[in-house]
């Protein structure tokens, strides 16, 4: 099993987006709460992509 260690940065960035975005989406006032919610959503996507590419490095190559 090959592990793509270069994609661990995606996991860290995605987790940081989630950790910052979720509380901020509830704490900040409009329109900043919407931006924080989008950051949290992007964090989830980047985190999932990082997990996928770390454990299956050639996933998108066919």
C-alpha cells in the first residue's frame, strides 16, 4: 500500500478551515457568518480530498 505523504498538507488545511469556520459561522455577524460557513464547507471538501489522496494517491489518474 502506497501512502501519498505530500497530501497531508490538504488534511491540515481542511481541518484548520473546519475548526475556524464552524464556530465563526455562529459567532460572527452577517455577512461574515456566511463567509465563515463557506470556509467550513471548503474545509470539509479539502479535508475529504486530502484523506482520499493520502490513502489512494492515484485515485484521479484512472
